[in-house]
C-alpha cells in the first residue's frame, strides 16, 4: 500500500469530517447497526465507545470521501468474497485494543461467555480488562474498517429475523466493525470468531467454513496476544 498517498488523501478527507453525511454525493459505505457499539452515540457505562473523537455521520463522510467506487483499489480483500477492508490512518482518539501476553501481564487475563448482540449465541472469549492495565494505552496508528457487502448483510439479517436496510443507508457496503491497530493490514481473525462464523447466519455467523491453515495462524497469533475490553 502507498501509505504516503493514503495519508495525503486522509488529510484532505479530514476537512470534510464535520460535514453532514447528507451533503455527500454517491455513498459507497454506511455504518451497519452491528458496528454502532463502537461510536459515542451508543456507548453505555459498561461499554465505552472505541472510536472517541468522531460520530457515525462524521465517520461515514470520512470513509466515503476516501472511496470512489465499490471496486476502489483502497478496498482490500477480506476472509471471504463478501468481506473487504479499508485501512486508514487513525484520525480519531481511538487507542490500541490488543496487547501482547507477557509473563508480567498474563495474570491479568480474564475469560467470559459473550454474545455481541442479543441474537447471537454466547462464546468463550479471553481478554484484558482495561481497568487492570496500568497507564495510558497508545493511540492507534491505523483503523481497520471491516466491510460486508449489502447482499451478505441482507442474508444475515434475514437469518436472524432483522429487517432489511432501506433508504439512504442501503449502500453497496456496510461497515460492520472498526479495529484500532498499529499495522495497515489484517490481523488474524480470533479463533472463536472463525468458529462462530462457521456456525451459520442464524447464530450470528457468516456461514463461512473454517480453513485449517488460516485457523492455525489465528491460534498462533492469539496465543500470544489478547484484546482489551472496557
């Protein structure tokens, strides 16, 4: 990726961040309700927003200003044909949410059964509670904006009994997650996420079967790292 060119584009785009999303031309992406929890409009006392320093309309303006079409070369392939990634320099206050596991911090690891929405089956996750991590976390260098095609979102919504998205938010791609991180490429999917996907759409997955090599790479990475929650 030409990081210098992307930074230049992002700086140009940032001048539009305070505009209303309705002032834009063709919209390529919109924030799907699955990703609402990352934004300040939907934070709660027990679940603070990941993307501090921006709102949903502002973030949509930013992403759409970077993209010229649904086949824009800035959209990188994801784990399946219906998934894409947009890696952008972090213009928010979002901080890294993954830490290496070390002998000094491994005693802080916790686990729990968690469902990302009320319609999903809970799965076992391992994490660092934020309040146990001493000091300030660094602001992330990049954001990994994860997109699903509108067709895939429709399939999953129907399987889970949710209504189809209509109107201005029915863009070709929907933002289903935003991950603050230090690198401009995709980190391995968490093994439990791969398992959830393989369970099928009716359980909150995508119906994509597990690929052994990818799963083994994921296990290797997440044996050495863990997410930060809270």
